C-alpha cells in the first residue's frame, strides 16, 4: 500500500471534516497545529496569500484568513513566508537512510535546516537495491565513498530496503528510484559488453519488481561502471518497463564535455523509443570550453518537448560538483570494480596505459564500445580542477580540500602518481570535487540559464557522510536558490519555491507533497524571505543556512524557531503505487 493515500480518500476525509463541522474531528476538539498570519506560497507558482494553515493527523485540513480553530500548538508566522516542504529529487543519502535515526539527524541536519522534508534516493544509477549477495559485495566497495561509518547494506530487494528504513525510522520522507548499477551488477557483474538474452531478461525482471515494490522510476549513471558499458538499446529496453507504469527514467548522461550533445540526444531517443518520461539529471557542461554547449542542450530538449517527448531536467546552483574519485579513470580500468582498478594501478604496464589515457585520450561516440570512454574529467578541467574531498578514516587528511595539481607541486611529484597512490592507500575510498561545472567565479551565465529554464527543478546532489569536506550544496542549495531569487532576480520567489516543491514532486510522482492545499500532507516550512540565505562555503561547507524558522514534516515540528527538535523521527517511507489514480 502507498504511504500517500489516494485522491478519493482525501476527498472523503475532507468531506467528513465539513460534515462534523470542525477540522479536529468534533466541535470542541483542537487541531494539532495552526500556522497563523503568514504569507502562504502554495508551491504552484501562484502569488502569496495571507492565511492561516491548520494541520491535523499529519495533513493540512483547512486554509483561510483568521481561522477560528482551537489548536494544540500555534506558530506565529506574521511577516514570514509559509511554503511547502522542499523535495530534493536528487539525493545520494541511500546509505545515510540505513543508519540509526541519531546518525541520520546528525548527517541530515543541514538538509532539515534549509527546509528539506523529502529526499529521493537511488540517483545516477547508484544505490543499494536490488542486489544479490555477490552484487552487494561489489557495491560495498563502489559505494564506499558515500557510506557513513558503520553502515552495511547487504543484499536487498527494493522492498527490503524500504522496509528496513521503516523499521529503523527516518528523520524525513524518503522515496527511491531503482538504480541501474545494482540491477546490472546483479545480472552480469561489473563486466563490459552486451548482456546475453538471459541477462537482459534478468535486468527487466529486476526493474519491474523494484517498480512494483514502490520505486518511483529508474535511474542511470552513464559515466560510472556499469552504466558506461550499457548501449542505448539496452537502456531503452529497461525504460520500457518504466513507461508501462508512467514512472520516471532519469539519467546522468554519458558525459558533460565532448559527449554532452550526443549524450543528450541519446536520452531524447530513449524517451522517443520507450515512451517513458525522461529526466536529465543535473544538466551541466564540465570544462570552460564546453559551457557554450548548454544553450544547444536546452534547445534540443525544447525541440523534443515540441515533438511530444516528455523531458525535464534538474540543476544544483554551484559551479563545482561532488562524486567518487574513481570517475577519473578510463572504463577498461574499472572492469571488475575497485579491486580490478587497484590491481591495474599496481601493475606498471597497466598503470602507464591509464596515465597515458587520462592525459591524452579524447572521448568519442559511441563510448560504450570496446576502448570507449564517455567522459575524461581530467581532460575537461585539468588536475587543478580536481579536489580531494574525502579519504578513509585515518587516511591522509592533510590532502583533503586541496586540488591534485597543488598537491603535486608541493610534493615535487606527478599529479597522476599522487592520485594513483592515494587510491591504492585508501583502497579506492576517495571522494572528489570537480570544478568548472557550467561556470566559474564571476562566470555564471551558463549555470543560471539552466536554472531559469522553465523545465528545471532545483536539487542538491550532495550529502554529508561525516568525513572529509562535503559539498556545500548539502547545506545551502535551496537557500542559495532563494537568495539568488531575492538578490539577483534570477527567478521570482514564487517560481523559485515552485522549482523546489511542486515541480520535483510532480516529476517524481509524489502525490500530495510539495504543495499547500487542503488534504495534502503537512510538510511545511516557515522562513524569513528577507534573511533566507546559504552560508556554507568551500572552506566551511557545514555552515547551516539562515532564515529558516520552522520545519514541519507530516504535521510534526522538526525545526522549532531555527533549532532542530531532539529525537524527532517524523519522516515516512514513500512508495509509488499502480493502483492510485
């Protein structure tokens, strides 16, 4: 059963409210909460209205001026904005969600403090389910960079994963996509090449089962193994399973440099041939010489929409991205996963070949063929554009926060040798940040054009895993977008709120989330529109946003006048359902 009840049920409940004459269920029974006197932005892009919002049993039961209702709790929102809870549709908190609630509260604190109430995980083809026992062992290494200390996933179906989250308790709402990586690894390991008919059928069945168990779609990460080994036809075949249920197919496309344009055309073709709704995850151009390609990508996707293809995109409002350090290595070196890569880095002949390709190889289409490569990150941004973001506990912390070129210069060594030896010493558990993402200091136009486009949703694409230097987006993405709306007029405040609430909720298919209306779940944020701003920086990335006063999840206050509520576990595990209208 879905944790979001059907529209018919909402109508029935609201009808009962009217019948009995009181939102609380009886003439004298108080509602749980009334947020009074704020300017309400309902998340649809409509102008704000001054209204009270009444909440009972986790849902919004009444909206109107000066509601004459008794309440167990009131929040004075005079002079403040009341907006829907933020839906971060591109999160990588898959393994954070498996941690005990206290660890979740610590690592997701800055998400809560910028008003995030729902996270969608399983993005970029990365995640923990569905997996066999053999695949779970491979994924433990692949996902090591995004795994909090002490968390172990093990073999899980999507249903197992969601059930474990419910058993543990979650501090905010969680929904998941089926990540393509575990699906393909379970069918054929981390091998390159075309799947056999039996392997293809196994993957289709795994995707179908994950969708039936509540996943909201399928995600792919085509610069990472095993997604980088998958041809377009293989992906379109899996997308057809998504189309049957009208769920979402998301893609970290093949590359954002030389292969950005053909990678975008590939996503469009997957939408055309499968009939699925397709989504370009964190649309970006990596490397200054590729920033002009952003306008062409946006035009291609506009043309696809005119053709009837349902395509959308999201964006994080920063010019630096976070990912795993293994993403800088060529595909052949990653066959067999991190153990295979580390073995090749120990072999002098293979190591020399890897060095040569990183320093000289130019990606070309089609990148999944033998010897292909979708995205040479070092070639796009240089060694000075690659920053060490995290290492294993007890590893060389003095390298964290520094780019590879400066580390090499300071040690009088070659940058490739620095990163190769670092991967060996840390057994591949190294995170990185990549510069020149659709812009740079004082050069934001390409990034802002992605943000302004009406198809865009705002996301964070970043988490704090408790070590190293997290990307400041985890603490500031949404507050930053609101600040840009206020200070630079990038978007109206109404539109900025829509891009992070109803827009992502509707793309993912989250019913009764991301909006303020009677019958919707009571995920609410009360903020100061004149003060809301990001404070996290590259040097101090864990500084929380300011201006967020109250956050309510499913009717429970989890941030009270700017302070997280101790012990709050108000989240729900959300499941897609084929039976809902």
